[in-house]
């Protein structure tokens, strides 16, 4: 009975924590620079009608300027530096570079494996041993797995590029 109680209490305590997520707001200024913040008080008043609440971790999206309610603080004017917040530039760059690097490694290994397959093909034809046939077909299967992996990585890169386009990520971050 105590175990059931402990499990239920753990679940009850865990659930509210998993649903609480900070909102991230995005807006574009007059110069076309995209800004992000998790503090609605930092949004300049003239951009409040252009604010979008960004996608949360759980995938839900809310796009309403009326959800952003600035606090009753005096207008700070232009004395505060309003540099764009680009906290996620490194994340986008690393996601793209990680996929591209993995694809390059698989492609480099594929060249060597194809050369080995050609050697195994000659051995299989010349000697006709069962071990040569087995090695040839194993190598062939490994090459097929690598080619499938390359196609998967290319598709993931296309999907990531589409996601970045929807998120308004600059092209130079995708390199």
C-alpha cells in the first residue's frame, strides 16, 4: 500500500513540473532583425502588436499578440541597448553541422568499403570459397546500410532546413 502511495505522489509531483514552461516571445524590429526574449517586460511597446509566442518544447504553438501583457513600468525609451537576442544561433549551427559531419564520415567510409567490396568480388570469383562469398555479402550489406543512412541524413537535413525556414533562422546560421 505504501508503494502505491509513493508512486501516486511521485506522479502528482512530476506532472505539474513537466507542463510548466516559460514562454519565448519573438518579434521583428523596423530593421528586420529578429529578437527573442522570455521576459515580456523587455518587449518594446511599439512591437507588442508584432509579437509571436514561439513553439514550446511540447510542440504547442500560440500566436497571439494579446497574450503579451507588459508590466506597468515606465517606458525606457531608446537609452537601453536593444541588440537582438541570438541565443539559439549556436544551437542551429550545431544541429546543421552535426548532421553534415556525420554524413561526410559515412560517405568517406563508404568509399573504402566499396574498394574492399571490389577486392572481395575478385577473390570470390577467383577462389570460390564459402568464406569469400560470406565476406562479400557481409560487405555488400554494410554498404547498403551506409547508403540508407546517407539518405536518412539527407532527409533530416532537408527537414531541419524546412524547420529553420519556418522559424525564421537566417541562412548563414544554416551553413
